[in-house]
C-alpha cells in the first residue's frame, strides 16, 4: 500500500510505511530451482521512489528472453557466475554483446531490445531500474499475440508456416529454453563472454 500524503509526498509518519523487504519472498517467475527471477518494486516496498530491481538466477545456457522495458533504463550487475548482455542499438542497427563477470555491469537504455545469457552455472545477476516498477514487453508475447495474418502479410510470409514456427512459443516465457524443450541442433556458446568488446560482434544464436 502506497503511503502518500495530501501534498503528494511520501508520508514517513504513517504506520503503514515500510523500510525493509525480503526479496526472496517475491517471485516473478520460476523455471526451476536454478532459474528464477525475484522482483522488488513499489508494490513490495512502499517507500521506493524511482528505483526497483530484479534478482536473477540462471544456470548455463539459460536466457532471459528478448524484451524491452518501456518505462525504465536497466543496469545489469553480475554478482556471481558470468553472463552476456546483448543489446540492439536502434541507431546503428547492430546487436552489441557485453560479457560480464562479478563486479562488472552493462547498461541498457530505456526501451532498447535486449536479452541476457548465462555462460556459467550459478550465475546471479541484479537488474536495477530507474522506475518504481520494472515494466516489460516480452518477445514471446509479441510473437504469440500479434495476429498471424498481419505478420504474414507485412513480411511476405506464408501464414501457415508462420503459425507452425511460432506454435511452440509460450506467452511470458521470461527464461528459456523451456524445461520440456527438445532441440535437434545446438550451437556452442563458448565464444560468449570470452572476447573483449570492440564494437558489434557477430550474432551467435543459442540453438
């Protein structure tokens, strides 16, 4: 419950004012015990102003799916393990890959398309936002809910084939691949996180 006084300011005298919270008790998404996301925003801690966070745990090869935050920039801090933060720069039309290890960060401007891939087991990331709630638009939702006839007509595709390709997509995937995913071909990820950033890297798909 928000604690706002008549002047629109936080009322620090209210008995409902909260100053602490256990983020471990606020799960946003859980794939399994090694791949999950916890959330802290103003709904969880009512004295927050322009800050919120996601506490992200990943095992190797798991991906925080492509998405963008319409209301906030994101600073991704690596606590343990290793990950590659990949960002689409809308001005240069390049995908940029930033390998991070403990103590390193990658910054994602507001509204930029991006994703994170764990390159080690027991990877722990902290995503910090300059908004009281980390709003998100997920790639899986775009793929699932954009009408197939529109996609087929706009991009000169066969509608039946588009439906077939996107049929396995589950809305609000958050962390992929799915637990029941069975891919026939896997591309090694050993190059992720081992090359210093020198501009736009080639894109290495996970599968």
